[in-house]
C-alpha cells in the first residue's frame, strides 16, 4: 500500500513499525475507541511517478539488454519454478533474475523489519545500478523496493507491479527455472 500511495503522488507517508501489535505493546501509547470522524472530501490530483515503477516495456528491455538487476522477492520454490502462483500462467522467474526472498527483511519476534544494519548487510548483495523488484503480483516485491529505496536510500529501484502474473501471460516471453546460474 505504501508503494501504491507513493507512486500516485502522496509524499507524506509512514509505516508503523511493528504494526498495531507493536503500538499496543506500549501501554503509554494512546488508543481511541468508538466511531471515527469523517473528514471533508477534497480533490487529490493523482500524478504517477514513473521513476518508481517498471512497466512491462521497461522489464522487456531489461531482460533483453541485461541493463538492470531483476530482483525476485519470492520464496526459493517460486524462484526455481518448483511452485507456481495461481496468478501466473507458468512457473519460473524473469531471465537473469537474482533471488532475495523478502521474508529475510522481517524479524518475526518483533513483527517488523530487522534493524537497519542487518538490512544493509542482507541487501548489500544487490548490485549497484538500476534494480527492478518483482514477485508474483507486486506485493512481496514492495518489501524489497521499500528496504532498498526508502530505508537504504537507493534512487535507482523500481517495482514491477505486473510481476510474473503479467510476464507469463504471453508465451513468447521467456521464463527461467532451476537453480540460479
């Protein structure tokens, strides 16, 4: 949701580290109950920021030219093609993709992202230059995009929101399977 709001022009965004459970874990934090208060509607101009999104054409170029790191955020079974999302027509990954399961960014014990230093270590394996983060539908890829772009400050990271569900719709588009080369 964060990426979607940002790509359509929202600039004042934040995430609640640890989510609702993290907030409630501190008894000193206020919690309101009861009905909310409606705010008056206002017109919000949607202005797509193309620097945050890799569309199908850009991904086709990146595959053909090998000029960007294609970063697969899914689990290893999807990356290797042993598992397939119902949204994808074929199992596998974008040709030449590298794997970094977005789950590595999470600390389950605190229900949030790992500390910045640990994220820097994990994501240091992602080569410099343009990165296109993808998964099955764009949701898991948003975690890798968020860590690289928002937390680690890389301006060269885009999210392919069509991901494998869009890529595999055309049988002529290549898909790799098996272990990474």
